[in-house]
C-alpha cells in the first residue's frame, strides 16, 4: 500500500507523486497550491516516515562503518546508545529534524493563510501539523514506554525508581534538560492540540492519539519542572555552556513575517538561538533612568491552550522557568499537581471521541498514571 502511495497516487490535477512532492518541499521549500488537504496529510505522513528511517539508520552502529575499509577490531565502533544517548545529538539526525521542521513550517504558513480567510477556522490539517511537530520534537517511544511501564507496575506497587527502564528515563531527562528549547516548543504544540480538539475536532479515527500524546508531553514537562524546582541539579560539564551537543542550532528561518499572523499561531517556526538569549538580559546602551529607552518587561504568564502571538511564544521558549504556563481546567503546569493535566487529557478523550475504543484505552492509560511519577 505504501509503495502504491509513493509511486502512483496523484495529489493534484497536474500529475505529481508523493516522492516528487517531498523532493520539491525539501529542496525548494515549495508545495503546489493545488495540492488538497488530503494530499498534504499524506505528504506529512511520508515526511515523518522518512525521518524515522533516518533515525533508525544513524542510530545503528553499522552506520559508522565504511564498506571495504580496513577491518577494525571488535568494540572499536561505539554503539549509538553509548555514543549518543539522545538521537538528536547525532548531527545527521539533528540536521534532518530541522529540515523536516522547515517543511512543516511551509505547510503551516499556507494553512494559516487559508484559515485567516475563513475567520480563523482550523481544518483537520492543523491537528496533523501539530502532531507531526510532537513526533519530531519529542522522544515519543520513550514517553510511551515509561507510561506503559508505569501502568503495568504502578498499580501493584512494584514501580520503584530503581526498577524503571534506565534508558528511557535518561532520554526523557536529557530531552527536558539539554534539548530544552525543542522541549518547550513541543509544549506549545501540545497546547495547540488541546485548542484544536476542543473547538474543531472532526472525530476521525486518527485523532485520539493527538490529545493522548499531547497530554503525555504536558505531563512529562510538568513532572520534570516540578522535580527541577524541588531539587535543581547542576548540568554535567560538556553538556551545557557551549561544549556539549548543540541541540538548538540550525534553527529554521521563516519567522520574520510572524508579526502578520498574530493570534493565528504565528509562532510556528519560532526557535531561538543562544545569542538571542543574551539580548534579553542586556539593557539599553543609553541612560537606564530613561523609562522610554528601557527594555520592555518580559511577560510572566501565558495560556498554552489559547491563541497567543509569536513574541509571547519566544519568551516562553527562551525563559520558561520565569513564566507561568497555564492550561484550562488544570492551572499552572509547574506549580499544580501534574496529575491535573492527566485528568484533562482523559476528559477530552472520553468526551470528544466516545465512539472509538482506542480513545478509551488512551484515557485509561492516562488515568492509571495518576500515581507517584516515575521521573522524580
């Protein structure tokens, strides 16, 4: 079926295969305006599948081996897990992830243009775009493994920190601490999924997974933030301060026109670079006593699951530790009990997707997670 889609499906009146559309999107950052929403959704699925293939290939230690080269003694090739505990710390995976984000930004900007002409109504394409960002920016498999492990062992009281899957816990902590800008960007997309589900859900069979994953992301972020606030840790040398893997480098350009789409998810593509963070803390070169020349006060509060402008999103991505991030029916993620977001995710799944049995499974999983967290 996948081969048929890749080689023979026609997305527009002008013949074009999915493969051709992907190449055009990657190379020219362009997609034909005549491509339907269904065609764009197929392109997004193919884009994610390609990035999975890239990650599987470069995470395998054989990718470091050059055929016909001199034989190397056993053990001389480091395994991917020991050399790179976090997939995005591998340069090739990071480069393809940033490229995929750029492709999704192109699709999202066009969708925003269409939405602005219809009074801000979001088509199902928006949910797919936000979900694609979550899949790209978060360690999905590790989050699900921890959740499933917690559900299977937590009820019996056998889920202790020392018995948790060490690799999954390490990857999630690494994601929260050292890939923090992408982590925070993922939190924004998770909030956008909540906004879409509450107002524009089409009750399609693939939709229940979106709020489920969004809830896992928000819950993990809340849990890790609470743990960090209660027992802050000094990052190991070599991972912060410029000598470690540059996980926030290679940001996708394209947010220069973001001010024209305020209150319509104009923060899409927002991604700060390290130098920008220094600018936030530096004052004006002129006399600081002149209030008109002093830098504006940074916002300290935002609703994650409501429309917000790109400036507020940038502040959250850079300075999330100084802001309150609120979710309707939950409150501030970092100060309230993390189980609150699990309740809200379960409620959305049970109320919005009643006819799908899988939504009941997802809701039950979230409800089973309302126990002492496995990441503390």
